[in-house]
C-alpha cells in the first residue's frame, strides 16, 4: 500500500469517525451507521493491503 493509499484510507476513517460522532450528537441513527461503515471499510482496506505486502514478500 503506497503512502497515498494509506493517507486516503486514514482520511476516510477520520471522516467516518466524524460522521459517527455527529450522528450521536444529533441522534441521527442513519448518519451514525454510515460513519461506522466508512470506518470499517477504511480499516479493512488497510488490513488487506498489509496482507498483500506479506504475501508479496514470500
């Protein structure tokens, strides 16, 4: 995973965190769920990229 990809994933994760917190503060369940989903997607991308690097090194 390149630095640019890592930065994009981290930005998506932070965006998801912000949405989730705003959803909590405004009692907006849909926004909270959307934020949680974005965070999960970003973390999965980072994990998948790490696995790809480990497989490439073998």
